[in-house]
């Protein structure tokens, strides 16, 4: 699994850390091209989910303010994921 900066794993972990919405994506070409879920492979989406689920800490914004707690996502088959409406469900 590629865990380099901009990879699906990295983006999943970063999105959860900062309290952003679950929205599989990654960056290629040195971070200049964003690849959205509809152009990702099942393996890339799985890697994003693993990164998301593996992030157990939250951003500390200071003054006792932290990024919100978020739930793990199931590591289900990509066909099931798309059948349920994608990242917004």
C-alpha cells in the first residue's frame, strides 16, 4: 500500500484528522492533479478507507478545540459503496 503524501491512504488519514467529510480522492503528479472517486480504482478507494479508519487522533486547534470525532467506514466492496450513493451516505 502506497502511504506517500497525496496517496489515497494519506488523503483518507488527513481528511479524518482534520475533521473533513469522508470523500475518497487523492493527488497525483506532485499534488497538482486531484483524482475524484469516479476515476479511482477499487484498490485506491480501499486504501483511502484504510487511511481513514487508521487515523485515531484529531487535530488540536488550540484552546481545547479539536476536530470532530468521526466513525469508521466499512471496508466493503466498491460495488456496494457506489450502489448506496457514494461518499454522501
